C-alpha cells in the first residue's frame, strides 16, 4: 500500500475505491474570525446544497492535500471515524 509523507504526517491509500460526492480545495476564514465554527458551518451548508434534493454525507467529502490547519478541520468535520478523511 503506497504511503505518502506529508508535513510530518502520513497519508494512506485505501485498496478499495471510495465514493466522493464533493471535493474541497480550500476552506478559509479570516484569522480574527477563526475557532468560531464558521468553516464547519460553511462545509455543512455546502454538503446540504451542492446537489439539489441530496445532502451529501461528511464521509462523501474529499479534500485536496490540506495544510495542517486544514487537515485538522477535515478530520474533525469529514473524518471517516478512524482519524482519516478522503483526499483527491
């Protein structure tokens, strides 16, 4: 199983393809407004409204390779329950 080292952390590739409905390239909130749940709210609303009539589950959300802060946000909001999240 290929392993990529990224920022001191390890990203693993699954052997089984995993469906992603939504891709997140970046989630940015002004520094003076961070840690207030704004990014989490934006992601939730995006998942609910991306596809009319379908609310995409957090586990169906994939990220580009994020920064350390982005990695923490992805794991907290779209994690797969084992500390991992989808990366595209």
